[in-house]
């Protein structure tokens, strides 16, 4: 059963959206167009990741 598609969820807040899961559903934040929901952080995060490179200096 997909509670989200069938309208069986209780994610009534317009700031939330329904995310179907195995055996249920969850209400997650509705992210703006330039953000994605990161379930590990439980928040909307940038689509673009900033990578930093570390440089190691070796003495010869």
C-alpha cells in the first residue's frame, strides 16, 4: 500500500510532503527547488556539494 498516493497520510502541513516507505510513510520537509532532502541529516541541503582538497607536503 502506498499511503502517499492513496491519500492515507496525515502530512497536512504545506511545508511537508509524504514519502512512501516499506510498511508505512513519513512526512518530510518540502525543499525548495535548489535543495534536496537528506534523510541522514533530516533536513534540506544544497544540491551542490563543496569539496575541499587537502594537500600534504612531504619533506625529502
